[in-house]
C-alpha cells in the first residue's frame, strides 16, 4: 500500500513540476516571440506603408528581402491594412499578399483537415480579395462545418461574388439563429444585388428563412421592395405579416403607413404589436385613432407598443394619450400615465401649477385631476413631498384629495 | 473485544474508506480537468472568429433585461449601473431592485441617474413583497429602479422579473462589473440553439486588486492580500476546471448568481427564485433541471468561460466565513429539497452522476476531511498511527491538490491570460502550493459549521463589507 502511495506521490509531484515548467516555458516563449514581432513591426510597418503609397512594383524588393520570421509580421501588417483601405491602395496590399505567397498558402489551407484552418484561410482569402480563389471558395460552401461555410460565403460576399448569394440565402433556413444572424449580416452588406434573388427564393423557404429574408429587406431599406413587402401583409403566417410590418417601418416609406395601420385590426396580437411599433417609426398621424384604440388591446405588448408609438408622434400623439386618461379601460389609462410621465408631460403640467391663473394652468389642473383619478399617483405623491414650491405641493395634495384616492392603492 | 480494539479496527477501516474516497474524488477531478481542457481548446477555436458586432446590430438578437438586486450597496451601485448602461448590446434594459436598503442606495441612484418616480403598470407573474415604487430616468430611458420592502435577494430578483419586458433576463450582483462584450457572448448559446437553451452562465473573476475607472476594469492585477489570492486560485479552479467540465457533461448544477442569463418564460414556469434556500442561484438551476426532465423537454444549461463578470470578494476571514457558510448552507438545503433526484434515472446524468457527486463530495467532503484530521489524532492516542503511511498520504493529497490548482493556472495561461505579468504568474503558482497548507482546511471547517447550522435551522445572509471599486481599502478596515 505504501509503495502505491509512494508511486502516487512521485507521479503527482512530477506532474506538478512538469506543469509548472510548461507554464513558465510557454509564457517565456510566447512573450519573447510577441516582443520580437512587435519590434519588427514597428520597424517594418512605415516602410510597407511607404511602398503602398508609392509606385514600386515589388514589396519584397522595397523591404530588401523578407526572412521567414518576418513574413508573419509583414502578413499581419498587410491583413490589418487591407481591411481599412479602398481603391488602388487596397489593390497594392492584395498584390503584396499574393507576392509573399500568402494567397497560395490560404488556398492550400482550404484543403486542410482542420476546420479552423479552412475557416481562417477562407476568411483571409476574402480579405485579400483573391478573385482567382473564388471557385475554391464556392466549393467551400458545401463544407460540412457551418463555420467554414459562413466564412467562405462572407469571403465571396466581400469580393462581390454572386456565386455566394443563392447558397447564402438557402442557408438562412439553418435552425441556428446565430448562423441566420451572421448570414443576414453578410447579405445585408451585399445590398441591392441580393434583393431580387431573395424575393425569388422566398416562396420555397422555411418560415424561419422567410422571417430572416424579410428582416434583410428591411435592413437594406430599398424602396423597390416596398410593394412586395406590402403584399406580405396578407400572408397566411402571422409571423410573416408581423415581420413585414416591422420591415416597412424600418424602410420608412410613408405611403405604406395606411396599409400598416390596417394591420392594427389583425386577429393575431404579434401582428398588431408590430404594426403599432412600425407606425411609431413611420410617425403616421393618420393612425392616431387606431393606435388610441390599440392602447386598450387585451395583449400587453400591443398596448405598450401603441402607447409608445403615440408618444413618438409628438404633440398630436401626446394629446391622444391625454384623452386616454379618463378612458373606461383601466390598462389604457395606466399606459397613458406611463407614457405621459416618460415624455415629461406630467412634470411640465405640474410646473404649470406654479404659474399664474390662466388657460395653461387650468389645462394642467384638468389633466392632473384626471391623472389622480387613475390611481397612478406615485409621481404626484413624490412631488407633493419634494417639490420646492409650497404652492405646487398644496395644489398636488388638493388634487389627490379631490380624486378621493383610496388608501394603499399599489402603483 | 475491548473498546480499544473496536476503536482500532474502526480507525483502520476509516483509513481504507478515506483512501478509496480520495482516489475516487481525485479521479473525478482529473476527469473534469481533462474534459475542461479539451472544451477550452475547442472554445478558443470557435471564438477565434469574433462576431460580436453582428449580434449587436441584428434585429434578430433577443433583447435582454439586466436585473440587479441591491441591498445596502451605496458604495458600488452607481459604478455597477454605469458599467451596465455602457455594455455593448442592441436592445436591453437595466432594472435595479433596491431591496429595502437601510443606507443611501436609492438616494445615490436617484442623484446619479436623475431618477423620478413613474407609475409603471406590470404583471405580477411571481409573488413578491410590497413594491413601494418604480423609478425611471429621462436621461437613461432603459434604466428602471424598483424600490421594495426587504424580502431577500430571491424576492428582489422575482420583482425584477415581474417588471422586465424582454424574453431573456440576466441577473448580476450589485457589487459586480461585466465586461463590455460579456452580454453579447453570454447570449450566443441562446442564439445557437434557441429552442433548447434555458440558462447560461459566464465566468466570474475577482476585481480586488484591479483598477476600475468609469465602471470598467482598466488594469488587471492580483490582489495584495493572501486571502484574496487564495480565492483567485479557487475561482479559477471552480470555473475553468469545474463548471466547464460539468457543462460539457450536460450536468451543470450551478450558474453563479453574480452573472447568469435565463429564459424568462422557463423561470416563471418553475415559480421564479425560491426564498426557501440561502443560495437562490443553485436552487433555481436544480429546479430548472428537475422541471425540464419531468416535462421530458430537450434543454441545456450552459457555461461559457469567456464572458467575464468582475466581482468583489471578502478580504477578511470573518466575512469569508460568513459567505462560505451561506454557500454551503444553500448547497445542503438545495440538495435536501430536491433529494428525489438522487440516483433517480428519470433525471439522467443529473440524477445518476452530478447529484451523487455533489452529495458525496461537495456536501459531505468537508466532513470526511475534518473527520480524517480527528482520526489521525485518535490513531496517535491509540498507538496505531503509521507515521510513514500518514506522511505519504498527506503528501499525495497535498500534491494532488497543488496539481489541480496549477492545472487551473495552466488553463488560464493557455486561454484567457487575464493576469499577464510575471509577478502575477509567480504569485499564482506559489499560492497554488500555499493554498493547501491551511486555507483549504479552514474552508472545510467553515462548511462543517454550515452543515451544523442547517441542522440547527440557523439562517442568515451574512453582511459583505464593500470597499467600493474606486477607493482603495484602508489596510486596517476589515482585519
């Protein structure tokens, strides 16, 4: 038994020492390497940038030759800058990457057995704008690993490769919301060219793909798709109708507002909620009566979005919210109070109590009396105590008493 | 047979038991370390490609409510909220719940963020103590503060859930700071598998010793006090080798209350946070497991080692004792409350593996350890102490403990490298050794006492002395 324990002690001790040495050596090596690279970079980067802005043909000649160790440094400088510049400078940086053999290395990397090497190679080919690798990248769209497919598609997208558009659109159907977000981002970045393809493929997509497609159309903000989106307001699926409302709101096309306002009467609450939200973005004042009705909706999200939309409409919307203060619907009254408070209207009216007697003050008293009657008097109570003007404190106290607020009503 | 013979035989049998226990426990720890090592390498490869910007900008990213329960957090609350308002995320709201603070927590919030009372209607999905008022800010429209009667952290979190608008919520301690991109990273598992993910935890690191400016950790350094450095090592081991491993095995029983994200609907379905235990975070996760398994739903509870939450830890033995007492009480209460899961095949790996592990090693481990020390004394008095065996056993146990701590340092060095200096690394390695010479034994005693407190039905949260992020702690403050 003791022999076993002794062996265990020696083994664990050796492991401990081994680990400690490993940690120290790895850290020393990594820090030494990073320091050397940083020093070389400080020295080489200005020369590389001088070459980029000049008219010399070869970067290697301009640098007086590049050793194997320096190649990594030069490559990282080129990759950093190639993402930030456009036009001639970008072309020269891309050409330099090619001259250093990086593009060929990346192309070989696409054949690697390690998925992360394939993904990194695809990404760098995109950065380098290596058009001659477009076919290799297109084949990577069939890679079994989603990360590689997405990097390859992003690279093709960055090159403006139309070959990537359709596979990317089809990939919107993947169940991972994370993949969808990234693909949608790539497609959005490609802009106008993807719209036609997106609209064409739409009927064959899954519901999730359709929703992502509509979001992309909203983010691209092209008025060309407005009519098509309006037609989606009649789609059978409630989420499609809801996202179409959202996209029309994002595009901001004022002509679509009446159609979106119609959706406030949709039987499905997510559609009504999105319609209200979109109308707030469109600031369509014709929808104010409809939104005022929607503040009484049985569903919380519809009420909240409709009240928020009214608040975003400015004066006319705030006036509509004031009329809701004595609405028979309890929920509508509460939403109206909240929005008027958040818009600063309640505080404005309270300040008006300190002013001279006149229409402004009477309007304030009338509105605050209605507000006190809703029972939502947290702010009134607070100012009744802390307001610097004793006249205002008295007026607020009087208003609350008149409203005969029952004691202990929770706010 | 005389009583001396009986005692001698018992001591011998106990020695065998301890040996088997030791072997089993350390084999499990080693297994967890290997699993964690593999997972961290995989994680680093996956996150080599950063896509934080895309998550932030997308309309498809779920909006999130950040809940901050606060009780007497006057010193740190403003910095915490400021850091939260600066996080990189698309659509989010911050809800601070002032849980009956006796200090100036609410006044500080009102002053710094220009709060005013608002009358916000909300649905009471979960029962809570009385809410005195809701405050909003015209300057920060996504900030809300709930002022309520004291009901404990669970009650405060439940009030926050009631007021929250969004489908995900993140619970954060008021003495904690999350990194700018932490939220984007912690919601990633929800984006990857939206139907299955119910809860995700991030890594909690120690802010003591670091420099905090404007709600951000701007310089990372190890604390000066030995007690705090021991806790750094402990946290590294617990998060990098423990939680990563349990997460891979789909048996993660705890998501730290300091930083975790949950799907609101699921939490409401199980009744929210429980006020019946002292560690609401552990109990909630166990209850979620229980509920999901009973419903036969496909689900996952995940730990992500990258999104970082910085938190303040106890600087004195007194406060540490209180904190660990509460943690261990909570563990015992939770395991007892859900005892039907123990060795129950209905709960899969949780019932057959994780639960027995927590009962046998986490809950009872400190007892076995303390009993071991007593048995050594007893053996000595009985004259049956095999000194050579004892020394070898202590050496093996100590070295193994050191090995596991150094392994956690290795994981840190090969992955996130938050402590970049050589001085910090040397300190970590030295304290990984020293930790086994007193600190570990002290924790075992705290836990034994906590167990006895549960038996005696003693409950207290335990005050945590805060020094605040901006101000250096006076040397004599909490000795």
